[in-house]
C-alpha cells in the first residue's frame, strides 16, 4: 500500500494553487491490530482523493492536518483489510483504528475458482486504459507504471470483464502534473449494456516540473475543474449554481428522450437546507446538469451522436437518496449519486483532488 505519503510542493505551485480554506483542523489517532491490539508502525493513513497523507510512527500514532471540509480517511497496511471512515471538523477525539487481518485461505479459494485470463494485459490492457483513464487528450498523457499489478477475469456466463489489482496502481498524469496511487477495488465492464464502473481510493501527489510545465499544469487543472462534478458540488454548497454557469433540470421519469423540466429555485427550503458548513439536499430522481462555461469535447459529441452545434456540457445525475455536501465539495453517501454523460466521459485523466482550488476569476 502507500509507503510514504508526504506532500512536497514548490513555492511556485503554492502560488498557483492556494489552499481552499484558511481554516484547518487536525485528526489524530492510533492504528492497531484488532486481535492483539499491537500498534502498527508504518501504516498508511490518507484522505482519499486528496494530497494529504502520513504514515504511523513506532507507536502506531498519526496526526494529519486538513483544510475544513469532509474526507474519507483510509488506512492500509500490508496483510490487513483497508479501513475507511468519514471525517470532518466535528471529529475532535483521537481515533482508534483496529485493523482486521486478511483471510489468505479465502483468497486462495477465490483465485482457484476464478476465470482469470492468463495474458490479460496483452488482451485487455488497452481496453482497460480507455475505461479507466478515458479517451480525452489528457488520457493520452497518463501512464500506468505497473501494469503487471492488474489481474483480468472474464465471465462468459455473465459476459462481463472484471479487473482487480494485486497492489496500488502507480499512475503518472503528465497532463495535470499529478502522481496518483490508486488502490483499485475493481473495474467491471458489462458487454451487454456497454456500461463500465470502477471504484477505489486515489491519493494524489503534486509533481515537480519546470516553469513551463507548471504553467501547463496550471492551465490544464483549471480546464479540468470547470464543469466537473467537484465544481458543481461546490457551487450547490455555496448557492452559486447560476453564477458558475450551471443549470439543473429534473428529467421527466416517463420520457424516453430525457426530456426535462427546469428547476426554478435550486435552493428551495423544501429540499435544500444549509447548516453551518454543510448542506443537506433531499432531492431524488434523475437530473440533467448543464454547464455553459465551456464547450464539450468534440469526441464526446461524436460518441453520443449529439448535434454538432451543441455548445454545452451535459451530464445526468441519478440521485438515489438524500445527501450532504461539505464546504470543500465532498459529498456523501457517494454511492447514492450515479452520474452519466459528460461526467462519466471524463475519468481519471481529468480527476482533481478535493484540496484543489481554482484561481480567482
């Protein structure tokens, strides 16, 4: 798992990417074996989808300081199941994280009964990168440094490809200037529906580059942020949806062509409640998200057979249950919000950490 999660940022990058909030809070805790209560030295403790991470000391203790907002705190250690829990500034007491040892006997049984493809990377490597990185210009600049970590399983009965990883994926995004450690749970592709899904825990590290590279990363990060799901969630939290060039429409449930009805008030008290630093949204159903601040990628327009004259980015958000948005744009429960359209088209190659802050307009 993550061996050393230390963030090194040059003064130039700090001037480009200011901290999202000047207010911070500190999470402290201890990581132990759940059976023996023995401290685990060198455990990886990080907030997934951020650049914040540390390792535990000889006593299994850690301390991590974060900008205000919500995060998923992930703890991993070789031979143990990863632990995950949601945190925010309301967590004031030290955490005791008890790690469960992996059941190796069950793992061997699973492998023995699998449909693993022996030459999986040769057969499916390119396809995996398309599903994982995407097919944008940024995706072409992403490199997977350890493809040998991947294992490919094809089920003829289910007509499904499933990809697992033996270790963290090491990714270099030369377009955005990040190194990413991605703890992949799995990636699945259903051939019948052409739908792919993947989940896991990414950890970002800023790359150090030349002045020219820094300027390129600055511009590319800004472009990736504009219209993204992170951008939209922050806009909804801050009640600035219109100002940020977004629009929100309710998709008519009986329509086959995704006909939709504009929502007159995005902050109606019947479903939108702001309490201190968090916002509760109690809408459910499918919603069309329109972003007018940037043109869609021509590849996206061609792939979805949209009119060539389209000038907006279109995404569909399927909200299964009420959810909460924290001030840094983190939302939960994340499994209750399923997106398709433009947000689905832009994958890991366009991903930004929660602590990314766009430049002031």
